[in-house]
C-alpha cells in the first residue's frame, strides 16, 4: 500500500519488512524516514486529513498511529483485531480511524482536532481539573497528548 499526504508533499509505503517508509517529495534525493514498531508485515497506510498523523495496519493484528511531528515518539498502538489488519482509513474530519481484518471493521475514536491543537500548544496532557473546567465533567477523560504522561488526577496519572 502507498498513500500521498493531503498536501502531496509526502508519500508513505507499507512494507513486508515490518516498517513504514515516509518520503519527503520536496527532497527527491533524500532517504525515506523509516518507522519501525510493527512485529510483522505492514499491509496498509493512510494519512490523516491534516497530514500530521499516519496510520499503519499490520499482520501483527495491530494498527499503529504515528505523530509525524514527533517521529522519535513511539506510535499509539490500537489493538483488538483477532486476525491480521488489512486496511486503514481516516474519516474526513480526522477524528475517527477505520480498520478492517478478515471479519470485522473497527472504528476508533481519535483525539479531536481541538485536543491535537492544544497538545501542539502546551505539549502536555490536561489535568483532571483542567479537563472538567474546559471539556466537561460528563465527558470521559482522554489524553490530549497520547505520547506524553497522563495529567494530574486523571486515570493512570499522578494524584
């Protein structure tokens, strides 16, 4: 599988060698960035509509979600499929990701565009108090920066 970024400046490819390669098409002689985390062949890749995230589907029964602005950070792992994952696709708003194996399609809710923007501004997760104040008490807590430690008082975070 191959996919162009929405702006057309990058190209990603899935690989049998358990990796994803991302080429910067503005630099044709540059080597691709190699993203390695899967433990089996990668079948499918898809860019989010904002071009900042890349999803990959693998024979290892997982989907990996890469933040292309933080390539040194480990990808978010979406697991739950019972067999190899053949395909991934983002919703047009970027807030959901669909993945499919032999028998099922899963739709994964992703952090919202607002949370993505907030993470880019403060580079930390909200505390539970900030979540209640700015997001709402009736909405379950979600990390605003999935690759960073959980905020104070939030599930799994410091008290």
